[in-house]
């Protein structure tokens, strides 16, 4: 995970609106800002969606391409794989720590 900082990745994933946008892109495929905004709900403006998409782009979670005047956004699944790998590494470290603790506590 050297290409992007893990903190930026998890910060981008730490927002409910961004998670909903990612889920939609994962489920429905590439979409325009107009379509994402129209289906994001009345309380999320086009400007807010654009800001969230840029934050996710900066973290490597989505990619933007231009089709004429329209920006199309799509999920970059490798970054979710990176997040999974990072969390799996932490889980392994915790498991090892718990085994060491158990061994210490159960020592006669």
C-alpha cells in the first residue's frame, strides 16, 4: 500500500455519503455526476457529490473520465483490495498478540 497513504484511504471510507456513492458505483457501474446527484437524495447537492468524488479520487477509490462535457466516475476496486489487505494485516497482528497474551496468562 505504498502508492497511496492508508490514512487517506480510510478517511475517504469514513464518510457515510462517500460509502453510499461507492456502493452505487460498485453495484451499478460508471455514472455521471448528474446521475449520482439525482439519485443521492434531496439533501445532497451536486457540489457536495463532486467534493466527495474528488476526495475519493485523491484516495484512489474512484477514477474520472471525460465523455464530451460530462465526467464519468467509476470505482477503482484495487483500493478496496488494499483496504482489505491492510485490515487483514492488522487482524493478524492482533491474533498474534492475543496468542502471546493467552500463553503468558496460562503459564504455570
